[in-house]
C-alpha cells in the first residue's frame, strides 16, 4: 500500500507492485473504493513536465479534464496541431504526482539494498537495521531513485563509500535544508521522518530491525512555500 491522495470529491487509494529488481519500473494501481483497482500507465517525461504546472487540489474524478490552454499555451497549440484535445486528464496528473513523490521523498535506510555488478538492486539479506545513534542522522537515509549528487562527489569523498550500498543520494544534502523532520516515537524505539516538502509523507524505521517503510496521506500538492517557512 503506497498511500492516499485526497481530492475534493473523493480519494485515490494507491498500491505499488515491486519485483525482485527494486530499480526496475514499478506497477502502480489506484482505487476509489479499495475494491475495484485500475492499473496506471508509466509516467512520460512530457507528462511530468506538463502536470507539474497544474495547480490546485485534485477533484477525485479520474476523468476530470484540466484545460491545457490555461496552463501551457505552447503545449496546447502543439496538441491542437497534432489533432489532439488540449486537455490533461486527472488520471495523468495522478500518475505524475505519484512518480514525483517517489522520486523526491521515497526513502530507505542505508544498507537496506545492495547493487549487484550487473546493475540490478536487491534487498540486502544481511541488513539488520540501523543503530539508534545512526538512525537519528539524516545521512543514514537515501533517496530510493536514480542518484544525482553521486556523480558530483570528489574522489576523496568516494573513497569512504562502499559502491555496493552507497550508490544512492543521501538526505543530508537535500535542498532546501531543513525539509525533513526527524522524531523518536514510542520511547525512542521508532524513528519517524516526515517530509515538509511533500506534506503527508511519513517514513518509519525500527532501529536494530529490518522494519522500515513509508506511506503518503495528503492532497498531492507540493509545499512550494517551504523555503519561506524555514
């Protein structure tokens, strides 16, 4: 279960399917009633770029159409030229928003996954959880998506890294700084991270165990005011 995006007239419940290779594309399904599930198509670069410009709450209706002329006149003109309607369906926005949230704030503890020499990513069977001291540090958590900052590191910085486990970007360099809140729950036995950029994203980890995960319950809107709030 991935989470829930709350719309004005209804909510989207989302589930994700993962294969043995965790770096492979994920299968995503959504439901309006938790009984009937529909498969979502993978997000394209064009879809991500266009839906990023859509503002306001989700309606809760997958067939609802946003007028592209009000969002991006150039993209609307291109669609009209190719004989397509200049609209974006809410289902496309839903696909793109889930992808954005997974890329921006989908996180895992350091060492939970290993990268094989062939490039595939698998669960680390030897992972026994972070220590309580390590679990309190932002540097102990990684973005579970294609790394960006790794390529910019110096040889000296890379010398201390294990290429099998340190192949992802750490949260400590996230911009803006302060976009994560770390708290200890249940008398310090559970570490909880909350994203202030995508309000509603909560990650948990039980130190010294293999238990960790994240769930999203929110409106599907990015907190663009965060830099002014910190």
